[in-house]
C-alpha cells in the first residue's frame, strides 16, 4: 500500500544515515547528493534547471534545512516536496515566502549580492571554471549553437560561490572555451583584450571574489586552488585517475586527490527517491533498496 507524504516524512529519521554500497545507487544519485554537500545551512541558493534543482532540494531535506532556495522565475523559499519540471514550474511556489519575477530574483537578490551559492550546469568548462552554454566553434559560424545563458552568466558571476554539474568528456573540460558565457577565475579584460585573473578584471566590484568553488562530473568531483585552477578532489566509485585524465582536455592537478567520492547514505537516497524526484523527472530510474532498508519502509 502506497504511503502518504506524512507517513514517509515520519520514516526519514528511521532510515540509517550510513553509506550505501556500490550497486545500491546510480551515478546521477551520487552526483546530485555530492553537489548537495556544497550547501551550507545558512546559504541563499540560486538553482538552475535539472540536477542542480535535485541537489539543492536534497540538501534542504538533509544537510541544510535552513538554506533558502531561489528559482529565477521569481519563487523565493518554496517548500515543494517534489522537484519542479523547471524553474518556472509553479509547484515550487508552495509555501514560498515571496512570489515575484525576474526583476526580483536578478535585480534584487542576485545583483545586491545576497545569493551565497549558485547551482548550475554547462556544456563545457575551462580549467579556471569558466563555462560555455552558448556555442562551439566560431561564434558567427558555430558548429553547434546552444540555448544560451538563461541566467547562467548572471548567477555564475554574482553568487558568492558557484557549484557546477557537468558531464565530462575531453571536449567539455578544456584549457580554454571556444566561447565563455560565464567567466571563471580567469577571464578576458575587454579594456586590453588580455586573459587575466578575475580578481584583477573585476577589482573594485563586490563580485571580484565571487566564483566557482566546486564541479561534479560523471567521473569525479573538483575544487579550485588559490590560483583559481581546477584540481581533482575525489573520484567516483570504480573510476581511476587515468580515466579522469583521459577525459580532461588540460593538464589536471591530481596531487590533492582525497580518495573516493563519499557514497550517498541510505537516508539521503530515501529523501532523493521518495520526496525530491519520486516522479523520475531527472533521475533515469529508481533502484531497489536493500532488504533491511525496504523492511523499515514497509513497516
């Protein structure tokens, strides 16, 4: 018999907060929960569509219950129980503190520097965390043209910290993007056309110290050093350092590798599967729980 939301909520604390074993979770679940761990309990988070929304909602129900979530369409601090289809889905407005529009989210929350963490995706990323969601090849005659920023450049440059979820291939992890939609820790200074540290280019603005803090791919997780350069932080289960390097288009620093990406806990998986994306909008499938966990759920 299917349980109600209230009955499922009562089970959360009963589910063991212990790491699941390999085979008991799928890669998108690992990625969503890994990005969720970037959320602090006092964060004001601006999330993009897709796995970034899955990640912040998971964080809201586990590690960061007091984090405030903003969707760019104007929804602030909604308490939806299932992930919206997009940032415009009005289900996200359930119990929201305010319901406004783009002028509020971008002009007030973001440009006034209130947003502490942005959650975004991208088509390609460079070694300094600059992201391309615009075009591949020559801008005026591209091999591929994408949908464009959609707020990516605003969120990525004006949030205090930015975390990205990006599928990794050598053509997506680059020394330098064909086109930079969202600057990372290095960018072009349009005054002289030179490639410089963002802190120099943006000096004197509130956003000079804002930039990428983490990347989660289908191979690994990454951080950024004091020079703003990406380094390998953890590798996902079953992934070797050589596989990561083979799928990276620049000389990646692997000297700071901590080990394997933390496995999701059974409690995190329960929240993700039963509340956040129970309808499988962004997750491709629902994996069966081990018998001991299913027994708790069944009661």
